[in-house]
C-alpha cells in the first residue's frame, strides 16, 4: 500500500519503531570492540556488546579484523534487545590474536550520557562494564529565521524540544505549484 505524503502525519508515528538506523543519512555512531584471544582457544568464542536502551544496530554495518588486517564484512552480527552479538572464529595462529569488531549504531532519543558493556566468552569470560560513553545532546538548530537550517527535499528531521519556548528554525525550498 502506498500513502500520499500529504496524508501522512509524521508527528503520530512512533519513531522508536521507524527503523531510522537503516536510512542512508542516519546519524550513526561507530562502535569498536577490541580484545585479545589466546591462540590455544578451543571453546567457541562469542563477543557481546550491551548497548544503552534505545540504541539500534545499523544493518550490514559490522566488520571484523584480526591483528591489523583489512576489516572483513561481519554477516553474523545480530541484535537481540540491547545485546549486539557475534561468534568469533579465530584464524590459524601462532601468537595471541588481536580482534577488532566494529559496527554502526543509531543512538536513542533520550538525552544524556550512556555507557556500554562488552563480554567476550570462550574458555574464559572477560567483561568490561560502563565503557564507551556516548553523549546524546540536543542539536543546536537555528533559533532565528535569519539563521534557519536548510533542509533538503525528502528529508525527515528528527528533533527534540528541550523546554517550553525552545525554538528550532528550518528553511526549505518550496516547489512550484505545478510540481
């Protein structure tokens, strides 16, 4: 079903379910989880990053690199609730393996500073808590018409009204009536 944009009331859409993280111009944050594993590791290894509430994994954004190699696409990266998780399969090695797992995340709409946790489980489990702080702050959009922020066509602007009287001013180029 297709809906005319004129009949869609954006203000009534629950944005937490809008999959904004899949938009090509989303304001994404790059997370990198780095850790070392013993070459003798025999148990299956799983890396889990617990994200703050409201943070969502961007689809197809995961990469993995061993030592300082070129990152490879990580297709096994999944998100369940707040946990972003992947199995880690070690390459043939003769020394401890340094692993970098990276992925993009869309932050939530709640303002503040938020931490994440990392758990790497295998023969041993290592946990890091309250790491990688991310601050979600109000974007200072223009307060006056003279300084209005220009919005491109077909763009959804998601904002936050910090307090009564807060003004965010935007400008756009109107199409001719015949368009």
